[in-house]
C-alpha cells in the first residue's frame, strides 16, 4: 500500500490513540520522501550492512562490548553496537525503543548511582528512599519493593545475570562498558520476564592488553571518591584479568536538632575481580567475583505532610515538631539511624562457537548472589514512640541460563532455558517506647472529648489503667520467608525476508512455584517500675513498683496486652503456596527505507509473576496476588542524516496492563489500622501511551549535542480499591488518574565542546540538563506525596593530555534547585516524608590512564 493510501486508511479507522496516529502519519510522510531521496540499499542483510566494527574473537569478548568508532568523516556520530537481542548489531536496527549510555561518558559526567542514570534517559524514574525500597519505573509502569515478595516491573540485569530485587542494583556503577535501557515488555531473550522494560548493566571485560586507570575526586560536603581498575594478560592471550575497586565518602547533609549528628552521608565501597580464559578463538570463560559494602547514617525522611490525628497525638504528649519544610533539611531524631548493606556474588559466562565458521554459539551463565540489608529507623521525633524499627532482609539467588544461537542464511535463531531459585528471609522489628501508648490513645481522647487534654493534666489516670512505661521494650517481630523457583523455555527467530524487510518472532513459557510463611511474635512487657520520691514524673510507676515488691504480677499488664493488640497487632502466623504458568512473546516487523532510515512495528506481551502477600491478610486482601501482564504496541523510526552527523529516533507506544500490582494495607482488625503498605492487590486495568524522541548530533568534530524527551500518560482505567489516607481502607476510587512515579514530560539534553590548546593538550567543557514534570510519589496519590516539577543542570570543565592525564572541575545542580527525589510514608499513608535531592555540589577530579 502506498503511503498516502495507508495514511488515508488509518485516518478513517482510528486503531491507535490520537497522538500515536499523528506520529504514524508523520513517519509515513517523512520516510516516503526520504525513500525517494536516498539510494537503494545494497547487500543481502541491511541490518549488518557496512557495520564499521571489527568482529572480536571470543577470547576478547564473551559478551560483545559496545563498539563506538568514528568512520569516514571525523565529525560523524559514533556507531553503537549492542547485544540486546543476544547478538551483535547496531542499535539502529533493533526494533525496540532503547537508550544506550557509554560507560566512559557516564564516568566523566560523574553519574555513578542508578538514580543518576535517569538524568540521561527519557521516561525513566529511579526512586531510592532506601536500598530496600528502591523502585524503577519506565513509561510510568513500575513497582516498589515494600512487599518483599514482589518482583520488579523493570528487569534488572548485570553482565547477563538477573537481579531478583531492585535493591541489588544500589551500588556505585564504575568501570562500565555501557548501560542499556529497553522500554516495553521484555523477556523473550532476557533471563526473566518483565512488563515495563529492562535496565541492563554491562561492565568492562578483561582483555590481554595492559591498561590501568585511577581517579580521585574531592568536593564540598567532605566528598571523596576513589575509583580504579587494572587490566591485562596474565598468561599471554590465554588468560586475562581485570580488577576494579571504588571507595565513596561524603558527610551528611541533614542536620539533627536533637544532638550534633548529621544524616544522609555516603560511606560505601566495592570490589570486582574478573578472569577471562580464552584458550581458542571459539571458546571463552569469564569468571566474575563482586563484593560491595555500605555503612551509612541513612535514611532520613523530612516531613511533607501529616494528618490532624498525628497533630492531636503530638499535642497530648506536649510535643512540638519542626514546621513542615523539607528543604530546611532539619530533623529531631533521638535514636540510631543507619543502614548496613552487604552484597557478594559470583558468576561465570561460557561461550563456545562451533559449526560452519562458528555459526552456532552455546552460552552458559551460572550465577550466585547474596544480599543483606539491615536498617535502623527512628520514629521521626525526639520522644520514645518507636525507638527501633526496620525490616532486615537477606536475599540469596542461584540462576542458570543456557542459550543456543545460530545464524543460518537469512535466519537468526536463539533458543534457551532459564532457571532461578530465590530465598528471602525478612525480619521486621517494631520496638515499643514508653511514649507510644499515651501518644496513640491521647489523641483519641482529645478528639472525642474536644478538651485540651495533655499528659500533664490527665496522664496519671491513664497510666493507672495502661502505663506506657510497662510497654517500653515490648517488641513485635514479624518473620517472613519465601522460596521461589522459576523455569522458562524461550526462543526467538529473526528472518531477513528481503534485503529491506525483517520479521522477528519470539515466544516464552514461564513456570513459577513459590512457598512463603509469615509469623509474628511479641516479647514480654515490663512488669514493674522504679520510683524516685524526688521525681514526680516517676509517680505513675508507683503501682508497678508495689506489685513488684510483693512479688506479684502487675494486673495492668493484662489490659496493656489487649491495648498492644489494638496498637501494634496480635501474634499471627500462616503459610501459603503459589503455582502458575504463563506464555509471553513478541512479534516485530522492520523495514529499511534507505541505508540511513529504518522503521519498525512491534507487538509485545510481557508478564510479571504473581506471588504471596507477606503481611496480614483478610477479606479485602488475599493471601496471594495475580500476575501482572502487559500488551504493548510500538511504532518507531530510527534514522541518521547529513552523512551520519545527525541521528534521530522516534517511538510511539500504546500499552494495556492487566492486574497491575499495587501496594495496599493489611487486613488486621485493630483499633489503629496498620498504616504500613506491605500487601499487594491487583488493579483491573492500566493504560500507557505516549511518544519518545531522542537525538544525537556531531556537526563538527569538536562539538557534540544530545537531546531527548518523552510525553506519556500512564493512567488507571479501573482502580476503585485504592488505599484511602483518611479512612485507612482500600476504598478510594482512582479510576482515570495517573499512576505514581509517572511524570507526563521528561526531557534531557547536553552539549560538549572540545578544543586543542597545544600539542597533545585538549580543553573541554560540557553542560547537561534534565527536566521532569510533577508526579505523585505514592500509589494512593495522598496529600503531601506530590513531587513538584524540577530541572537539574550540571557543568564540567577540564584539560586532557594525550598521555592519559586529565583534570576537571565540576558542579552538579548548578542552579541549586530544591527538589524531592522520593516520597515515603512515615506513620503510614497520609503522613509523608521526603528524600530531598542534593543541593549544589562542586569539586575537582583527577584521572590517570596508562596503556
């Protein structure tokens, strides 16, 4: 069908949303004109035509790295080669909307944390309230890890290994080859199925050539960072090794008014060692060991909103909080606030090529990973409400992937098997302080009576019934365990039907088996007290002291036990199992209009496993939740113009997500509903649609430009059982509302200029900026959980010598913009705290590279 006729047909039959149809018409008109202007493609396979990258032997690259090489004109764009479809191909021919970030460029820009990557990727939101609660969102679709049994909607991969929890990705990203961000359902070729996309981290592999790099940075807030790597042959070209390490230190940026501590510091380090054994060009084995460690005074949440009920409780115990102003960066904490995180891992990737000219490759990736997270949280006051809380997590996983790839004529085949076992143990600690009981019930007394009651004028009578002092030290310990086993068979076929026309077919079947248990126990309460005759404040302990002196139990503890049941929950236990299987797949068509212009249409069906709720369940929250599925339609154009000085990629998408997995309350029948969102429910239907544009330009060899943006709407079509921050029940109707962590607009851009100053000396300057519109940071869109629109700009200037010496000065958040990076409930839904983004930081970096 001719472009004009097809455009007319689509105009008469609106199969796609208005924005998508508009882009489709634009693409058709543009490509039809370009097809007339450009010469016909030559060669039997346009997807690999004139690929300006030398094929590397298996010994040098078990997983082929990005090749970025300037061809013909010195002002041409670099050619980027990826392995997103488990084969080496230019990014322009992959029928997926994706962003590829070069590792050296990320290091030069000082982007070394996962949350920094979102500054370069349209449509990506990375939220890190703390490592355990990390969430990734692509095109508005994502999930939090507050429920320990929940998998990520965005698949996370490190050197081909699937990371079973989002917190496993929270380490410094150093010595990288590249980061690939793939949008839309994935899973046909990746180790684990996903509904939103994939975040694929590829580190630099060992090579026989000697190379050593060292970098040191210093800055304000006591910032110090050291990064380094050494690489080379150990036994000729048969055995090579690479060793990478980093240390990051920074002072805290949040002032504690209760004492002289500061919070939100950085204190972490890591090590990665690799061996590459390549006895022949057809065989290689890459062994990787990793260790990462963090001990930080983190994580602090600055109040953005708290309900009237909290204000009444504060008034009863005569406590005055600081005004709600997260950008003041001040808190009043009286207990330990810190995290400990430890991670270690081993993986081995084997590649063996055989058959006619090595046309068939067998790949095996075996991996083990252990992650431990220990938090110590405060109750956000300087009173003894909950002096200790937090969920200790220990996650272990074992995975094995076997993959066979073959190129035969016009057909590329990939098939394989993926197995993974994950074991999780979570211990949630909740220790009662002496002020919790009067704080909790005092607010009710004020609200019911309408009187200005306080602990000073009514506390004695209250203490005679249920003394808070007797409850001090009581602890609820909730232990959740889950073992999950998953297996999948997958296959993909790329068929080059003509020199211009390609078709891709992919299919996968996944089986999930999960077993979990939840057990909550309570330690014994105190049985008495001590009385100081000179201290009137100790008089409420007099009854307990008298009973203790007589050797009798305090009868008030019986009442206290009933009250604690209503405040922190009674003992509880259950065991649950889950079993399911699902098909997923992909179909894509690609057409090479000219050697420089290619369009594609893809249809993908992704799947994220259901699972077990590791909280208290009941009538409105089931013990298990259903799998989340996504069906996505995507139309895209990838192009290069002006002798490869300009590259533009466009994509329009429309996705329907069913059984979207959303956080909700538990079903415990207590006087005070548990404010924590630890369970999941399924939302009937979610719709995602939008446009994405990315461009790169290199008009002259000394000037590089980049820009990108996304416009998307992620809305709930049917969500009548959302959490309600006032009723504390799942009865809020959010149908037709935007999802959380889903800004409508995101944009990024940058410019880099280089100029030769003298022989072997080059000066450079770079300016980068990013923007995101407002969005909500929690699923229930509660008051105080909205994150205002903000933009960030970074600047760096430097000198580079041809012998590998480089010095630069840098400023991040150049215009010192106040912004919120993440929102987290403090006392539950409706009472929110923010992780504020860093203020302006600046410093100096020095690098040395030896070859």
